[in-house]
């Protein structure tokens, strides 16, 4: 199907929403007010998903993206907007999901912007095609778009230069390579042919040092990790006796909050991250935290006497069994960290129905250029 339409709004996922012949149409890389010629082949119920063939009349919001492969590469979604307009899109998407799914209307308490739109990522996982070209995939596709000559602009210059200097023979055909820049500015690689990366990288945030296994998660925005920690520690209204950190990873929030709790327990199912968290506590000389390797959904049932809880779940949000465990524990305060507004809104509704108040909510822009949004919220037991 082909036609022309005008984009009405930008919704979560970076999609421009429009209408055509009674159907709702979603188009990537568009701005509000764009009049476009489109082609659509994918249909779900009464929704069409397509792409722009030509911009007939550009929106006043549309700018020239700085990346030459923007629109082909699926890594970024909003570089055709100014950073101010990008933040507005993210704020609206968060609030709309909260109202539509969470059934709650609340203003955003604060927005923490990234000081730089580019060069912020300390970690990336890129693909290599049959010809040995490295890059990221197209949106909703396995086709690889090779990096432009200057590399991916979301990566620091040091990482881009290191990638460009990789010998062609080391790039695994039809494979993937992980890269991370540590706190000393050294760039490491895993997945190359004939070259092995270190077992861990040393990362820093909030004055703490974290050994991080290649497969372990660590916050990717090198400019905002200190701010993220500071925000988390500022939210509780008083010191607490016992903290439970669900999905604690390498102990990022556990260590930060150890300063304001009597004792803390972190739960993490990935063994590499669990071991990193234990090592981080030893490395930083923190004695009032301990970690348990296991599934939150199971281990939360064993917890007792918790008056503060932190949860930074995967994109799928908190499972029902984890929500049930939280309701049983009835912590006085909870900090929920989420990178997925729809699942955050769903979990918010569950917690409000269980007697909690959404006290404050912050948007931390850890992922400029993309539609992804980090939300940090404080819930209090009513």
C-alpha cells in the first residue's frame, strides 16, 4: 500500500503516528507536521507499519541528522529532531503511557539531560557481515548497515578509532563483537578472531569501582552514571534499616545506597554479575552488603523485614510473582528504575492498586538519539 499522509504525533518507539483510509499508520524517522509519501506492507489489526518514500513538506521541527546512515541503521531513531524536541517526545511518551496503562496522571518531577548527545556510550555490541563490514542492523531487520567512515557517533572517539583500526582478519564473518571502554579510557573487545579480551573491565561511578564481566550489564552513559547514582540516593526520605535490591546486576545501586541503610541484600540471577557485585563490595571496602545469586521471583519470598526496596528489572518489567513478593514485604519506600515506559506504567498500576503512592518520577536521558527512556521513580506506602 502506498499513499500520502501527515504525521500527527510521535509515540513511544520513535514512531510517527498518522492515519490513512481509516487505519492508524506508524512511520519511523518522522516529525510532527511532516507531509510524506509512504509505503506500507506490514499490518497488525487496524494498524499499518511502513516507511517514508519521500518527504513532501518537512515539519518545522525536522533537522538534518548528523549521522550519514541515520534512517538506515536501526541504532538511532530521533536524530532528525533537535535534542530539545527529542526530550519533549520522551516526556510525552512517558506521561501518555502512565495515563493510558497505569491510570495515573502525575507531572514529571525532573529531567536529567545528557550533557552530550554523542560520544556517550561506553559499551556496544556490533555485527559483522559476510564481507567483513562492521555495523549495526536496520530496524526490525537482520541486514547490517556498515559504520560510516567516522564510525558510530554515539560512541566515544577512542572507541570509534579502535574499531577502525581492527585488522580485517580479526572480524568474525556473520558474527558479533562486543566492545567496552573502561574507566581508564582503554577500549576492549570480545568476539574477535585471534584476539581475547580481559575477563573483566574496571568501571567507575559515584566514586565506586566495579569489575564488570564482558556479558554483565553496566549503565552505558558515561556522562550520567554519577548523576544516576546521586539521584537514587537522594530519593529516600530517611535512612532505612534493611534494603533489598532486586535485579542488582554488578551492585550499581546496592553500593550507592549502602551509605544510607543499615544492611543491604542484592539479588542477581546472572552468575557473572553476581560475582562482580561481590568483588565490587570487597574492592570498595563495603561490609554492610551481601549478594545472593538466584531469581528474584523465587528469592524475594525468602526476604524478611525489608523497609526499602530497589528494582531495576529488564525491559519486560516486574513479573507478577515479584510484585506479589513486594506486596507481601510491604517496604515503606521503593525506587523503581525502568527503561521501558509501557511495562513501567503496568507495574505502577499494580503497585498503586496494592496501596502505594507514586511520589516522584524522573526522566534520566541515558540514551540520546534513541527512543529509549530511563525512568527513576519513588513509591511510598500509603
